[in-house]
């Protein structure tokens, strides 16, 4: 005795309709790989051209990085920490140096680049500055942005404290360029109690640490040098030599920060 389902399946018309229906319901995956020999050759040629361009870009990037690393090796000790050692070695001057206020005003100098695809290098600086201001408050804060990336990114969240933005700096960096920028930083920081430089410190080709370097403003620096006993200056006199030492102090520290930032990028 056949069931109703068996009788329906035995019907030839029903079998053909069921087969047609199943073909419509179940889609077949179409593949267009190697549709024609001409298309395949064109595809292979395109991939090879992209490979050549990528290889050339890697060679250019490697050459630029080696040059930046060489500049970092040659210049990272030029005047760096030389003036700072005077404050460390002279205990009499160190003990009598003017104390920083409990709620100091601060000039934040953020080092970024004008262009480039190293997003993490610039975004890390921007994120650090943003978190630092949100954590400590924007009261008595001012931002001196170096590089177009930092100026554009900090215009929206900090329009009231972004005082100066410098961009289109010629690369590779040299000491006279940094000296000119240091002059602007010194002028902008004259009314502040401290100057904080935020930059990337080079570690390796795949790693960099964000550093915060604190510098003294001009007046506090000169007031501290008045108590110097260990080092005596005869020529030139203190009125001439101490301002020159301050320029060396700021420029040499900024120079090392610029070299590290360029190598990290």
C-alpha cells in the first residue's frame, strides 16, 4: 500500500516540476576567475606594477629613515642636558631657586608633522595633550602647536587655548630652523610658569614613547642663575652670558625633541 507522498513522487510530471523548483530555489555560486586569457594577463600585469611601486616606496622610506636616524645619532648630544647639569651640580643654586607656584600657568608645545601617513605618531601626541588637559583642567593653559596635523586636530576641542600654530616647516630639520622656532617658544612662554614639550622619543623602527619635557621660562631661569656659585663667569658678563645660556638651554632641548620626533615618524 503506497502512501500519498510515494504516489506523488511516482508521477513524472511532479518530479520534473520539483526539479525545476529546486533549481530556482538553490542559487549556484558563479566564479569569474580567469574568464579569459586577456583579462588574466591584464590582471597579472597590474599586480606586478603595484608590486614595483610598493618596492620603490619601501626603498625611499628606508632611505629617509636611515637619514633621520643618522641625524639623531649625530645631534642627540649637542648641548643636550649641558645647562641642566649646572642646576644639578650646584646645590647652593638648586636650594635657593625660586619655587614654582602651586597652580602654575603652562605653555604646552606639541610636536607633530605637516603631512604624512604616520597617523599614530601624530594622533598619539594629540591624544596625550587632550587627556592631559582634561585631567588637569584648561585653566592657565596655552597650546603652542608645531605642525599642521596638531593645529587642525586641536582647533575644535581647544579653540580658546590654542594660541599659536606653526606649519610648513622645511624638512629635514636643521639647527637654525629649530633655533628660530625656539625663539617663538621663548617669547610665548615668558608669561608662563613652565613650558612643557610633548614629543615622540624614538625607540625602534616599530616603537616610540611619548615624552613630556619641562623647561623653565626665561625669567625663572635667569633668577635661578643669580645664585650660581659653582661656575664663575668672567667673560662675557652675566648680563650677556646668562641670556645666551637660556637660548642654548631651550634650543638644544627642542633640537633633540625634533630629531626624535622625525626618527619616530
